[in-house]
C-alpha cells in the first residue's frame, strides 16, 4: 500500500505541492484530477522519486525516503508513450525483461500483447501504428515487470476525443485484469471516472478532496470542485434554497451544484421560466432558462419538444442530480 503524509515539493522556495496526504491500497486505481498547474504531475513525480520532497512517503510501511527511482519497484508511463522507434513492438514490450534476463520473456510478451489487444503485432515498428496502438504498446511495456505501482502521466491526452474515450474503457479493464495498483494524473474528469475507482482532486498545489468516484461526484467539497467535475452551475443563497424546496429536499445548505440534466422541460413541474437559448444536440435540446427566484439555469428537453428562445416552459427537478455544497465552501 502506498501512503503519503504531508508531502510537499518546492521549486526555488515556491511551493508546488502542499501537505499532500493519501492512501492507495493494493489493486486500487486512483485518478489525480486537476487543471494545469494544480500540482498533480508534481505529486506523481515525487512518488516516482524524480522530485525531492518533504513529509513521509511509504510503501507497505517501508519509508521511501532516500530510495532511488529505479529501486522503488514502480513503473512510469508517459503521455506520448516514448517507444523505441527502431525496435519492434515485441522488443519494446520485452525491453526491461531482457535487461533483467527474465526467463520465458517471449511468453510474457505474448501474454501482455494479448492483454492489450495487440496479438499479431510483434514484428511491427512503432511508426506503423496508430496513436492508440502505440499507447497500448507503452502500457504493455510498463506492465511487463509487474510493477508494485504503475504511475500514468496523462496517458491518453495526446489522443483525439473519440479514441480517448474508447481507450479509457480498455485501460480500466486492462489494469483490473492485471491486478495492477495504479495512480493516474489527468485533467479530464470523464477519463478519471472511466478508469479509476478512487479520485483525488487537486487545486493550487493541494488535494482538496479525495474518496471513491461516486462519493466525490455526489458530494463535491466546494463550488470550484463541482464545476471542475462537470456540474453545469452552482447556485447559492436564496436561489439554492428555492431549488432545494422545488426538489422536495430539506434546505440545509447555502449552495447546491446542478447537473444540466437535473432540470427538464415537463408537462407539469415546480418551476417555470422563459427560454433564453436553445441548442439541438443528437439526443436532446440543451436550454438556458430564466427562472424566477433562480436566475438563468441549464435544462434539457426532448427532441420532440418545442422550446425556442422566448417560450414559457415548466421544469421538473430530478433531486438525484443535485449535490449540496457543504456550508463554508
């Protein structure tokens, strides 16, 4: 198990990582999510032993202070894969195995290529592969020596959106089938949700929230976290109270995060307003509606609904798509 307590990193006296504490159990996949400059990559590099840090970092109770990168038993996969262009797929995957003179290395390479869905690619060169295929090869290479911990640095960010979504699903399957403990840093919340079972959200060098994916999604720690996780808006004060009452929920907080799909045009509902804008998407109409007591809020409507700017509409509220923001945040 990886354990961090009050780990900090500074560059020329300027803090880049502040008092980070987290635990990662064997077999778990943790996504560290945050915008550029939040400190997530610094955290990954500190864990890898590539950045000097203060605080305590341990694996299964053994202190990692002073343990060099190559002796930690961790593997690091970069966003661009960094394959050896002159080596075949099989030789890329088996590179570390050959250095270690691992018995039955060829069988291990075949096993890994099957795991990542690249059977028959042994003799191909990286230049003949697609971006997604190269990342699969890089993942297989990272898994070859069965690392205690796999560190993934934005592993899908260089891919286009459609391929990124498909490969995220495959990455989750591969890590679980291999039983690999992994920590992935990313700026994409959908990627984090697809791959990980635990989430740590970072901002300004600090971990502002961590927990299970569902736990963090359903109860974001503050407004900034809610918006970063993909909530459409955060209402506060009387607007939050009005929405909570409309949803039949107790008014126990001063702020509430609202998913776009939480409000939908209905035949009858507790809220009414005027459509400010409407945009047709493949599955629904996305609206902005000016509601008395709330101001402008996001809503959705079925494709067969007439909802154009200036129309009066009634909105139903799905309470399961709201998240209360703790007081003081």
